[in-house]
C-alpha cells in the first residue's frame, strides 16, 4: 500500500484528490497538511509540516508556490519523493527545485492531465514541420479564481514549441496597439471567467487553412488522477532528479 501525504488537502483540488484516491486500491492518504485544518476526512490533518508525525511514502502538493521552500526542506529531511502539482513558480523557485532534485526525487508537471502531456509530446514532432508556413498562437481559459496568468500549462506548451523551433522566437502576451504580427512571435492569451476548469488551444494559422490542437478539462478529477498515478510511479523512486509526465507515460 502506497502511503500518501497530501498538502493542500482542505482546498478544492485536495478534496478532489481524496475522492479520486478511492478508485486507487493501492493508495492510501494517511494524512494531510493545510493551514486551514478540516475534520471532514478520516485521516489526520496537520497545520504545519513540523507537526507531521506519521510515516508516508510520497508527498503530493496541490497548494501555492509559497509553500515550496518548506515542503522541499521537509521532503529532504525525510528523504522522501515529492510531487509538485502547483503552478506559478518564480525563477528562484525553479532554481531551488533543481537544486533539491540533486538530493531527492522530485516530480514536477505544470499540468497533471495525461491528455495535455500527450499533446505536449505531439508538439515536439509537428512544430518543426509547420513553423515556416503557420503562425502559432496559444489561448488558455480558466476560472475567475485562478491567480497566475498565463497558466503554467500555457507556458509549458509555449516552451515546448519554442524549443522545437530552429529559429529564435519570442512570446507576445496578449495583443495591444497597432503593430503587425512578426513571424517569430508565439502569441499567448489568457481568459479568466466563471468556473472554467481549464481549456487550452494551440492554433497553427496558415494561408488557406488552420490546424488546431485543443484540450478541455471537464472536471478537476483529471488532474487528481494524474497526481495519483504520479504517486504510484514515484513511491519507490530513490534516484534523485526531476521527473515529469513524459517519464510516467514512457514517452
């Protein structure tokens, strides 16, 4: 049985992870961590990592970037793998993650959806064949409570596109003013409204045709399932480095 410690258990995603875990017979959430403790679960919820006194195999984090430093130090102290499902990390945060990945196994993905990561893998194959004759734009849509913009997933997709191009490119976040679009631009546009779980469209606009890759998350459960599959993958992982969904999917 894989024993999971869930950080951010009182939040929306935390609750979804707890419910989704019932469909994973080899996973047990043994405790949670949240600055707003709840008694709605059948496991103990700690307010701080310093209070945790229970054995676990892997930690899943669905919270905010502000928790990163404490969670990484806690994981290093316990020599346990950690799964980072949060987004909005700063350059300093990313540098710290890389540093700690020399000590413990760290699983990090800007999006835990299997579908998004399959699309991301596909981009690596098709972008080199399309960039000359197509303009590339990304549109992402999320609920009105999402803090970071553009989404971590949009940046993930954009970085994959940029790294697949044989030319130097630049990001344009939204469009304003009167200048024409330049050929080396990758447009990234963010929409925030209502209760949209998550939508991402990659548009290849050519002369006479448009190619689109689209992904719509109908429920937060897709992210929870991805995180729990990552827990299965990482539970016995001992080699320190950064792992991602491509490792999990064997891509």
